[in-house]
C-alpha cells in the first residue's frame, strides 16, 4: 500500500483526532506513550496484519487442496499400476 492509499483512507487522522480529543492537548511523545499503553495500532499496521492473515489463510487452503489432489493422484496411479501388472 503506497502513501497515497494510506492518506486516502483518512482513518489514521481520525484516530489521532479522537485520541487528542479524549486526552486533551498533548505532545507527540505523550501520544506515542498513550498509543502503546492502550495498544492503539496505526492503520498501516492494521492493514498489513490483515493482508498477512488473508495471504496465510489463502496459502494454507491452497496447500490443503494440493495435498488432497496429490493423494488422489497417488491412489489412482497405485490402482492403475496394480491393475496393469496383475
């Protein structure tokens, strides 16, 4: 995700404003401390984590499908060879 996409979301700005409104005027260091204490992640990290989860899930499903197809091919090949050489 490039910076234009991140800025077009506008979510990080909204989250920052909400935190600033709840805790009043504060410095950037205090904002970082509050974010760490309340486990407020940046939108970029949330999107990256979600993307990673989706890709890992997709890859796991593809591996399962590949394993099932491989097992079926192995069984078919075994039966074919058994019939051919009997």
